[in-house]
C-alpha cells in the first residue's frame, strides 16, 4: 500500500458546518438564505418593470431542481450566473449587464457576509497535519464559488494551510468525477494512490476518490450520513483521532 503524501478535504459538513450561518442571520434580522435569494432576484426584476414574486419563486425552485439533478447525475455544478440564465429564460426576461453582475455577486457573497462555523476540531486537525502532509481543499461550489470559499477560509485563518484548491466552478466538474482528484494529484505533485480524501458524503467523497484510485475517510464529526454501510478505508468521528487514523492507513 502506498504511503500517504496528500490529504484532501471536502468543505461543507467536513470542515465547515453547512447552514450554521442561519442562526446568525436570524439574530441579525436577515431572512433565511433561500428566502433572500428569491428576494434578490425578484427585486432585480421588479426594478426594471413590475413583476410577480410568485413566478420568481417558481422559477428559482425550478432552477434549484435542475441544479441538483446535474450535480448528482452529471457531477457538474452550475455557476450562479448559469442558474440565473435558467431563471431568466424561463421567465422570458433579461437584465441589463450591470444589474445582472450585481445580482450575481450578491448571491455569491451571502456566505461571505455572514460566515458559517467550523466543524469542531477541524482547525486543530489541520494544524496537526500541516507540514507532515500536503493538504488540499476539494469543494463543490453550490452557491459560493471558489473566490468566496477562499474568503471564508481566510476568515477562519485556514487558507494558508492548503497547498492546493480544487473548486468545481474552476475545474468544470465536481465530485465524484475522477478528474477532480487528478487535479489534486497534479497540484500537489503526488500519485493518485498517495491521496487520502476526507468528506461526509459516500457518493461524492468515498466513491469519487475510489474511482480515481485514491483512498477515502468518511467524516461524521458534523453529520453521519450512513457510516454503518461505508466503503471508506476508515471513518473519522472525532478530529482528534485523525492523525492516528492516517498513521494506520500508511502502515
């Protein structure tokens, strides 16, 4: 078995708790993100001419459903601009370039403005591994693109921990496409068999690296999505155990 040279991490519910920003938004008097997204699209359209908010809600829901289908079935994440193109085409509307660009940025930056929390023990684990392994961050861009995700990591003091970043909006595909992990290998200068990937989703973070010839550790620190049936080489339930788990996989 190959020695471990690179440890790659998923982001959401692996290093950062998904939607942990929602209680913060509520305390600030902000609506939930899914409501604010509809509001932003509606206001942008209504600023050009009166429009139905109910139609915008339906269009946004349809675009979200399409996004989920291609994300799960084709390992592709539409950018926010592509999501908006679906919405606008379905509504038979267009926005001036300047207003569209402003809307794209506001949708992309929502999780930068109110930053979600780290998974307990994640920073300490990265501190412990830094310098022993090459570290990579591998994340599907759902609404926040790689640009915004780097800002979130910078907020938490983690951006400098990583030797490589692979974001789906920047590489053109998402997990479990093996090309994602081929990019990790290229950026960190190692072989695919020398990569161990950590994440919370079996279909993305275990099947993906396995398809590429890498290994996987299922992370259940934030959420357990079915560890009893995992095909991962190991399961991490507490980040304090991660250095030992990696040592065992290297022997």
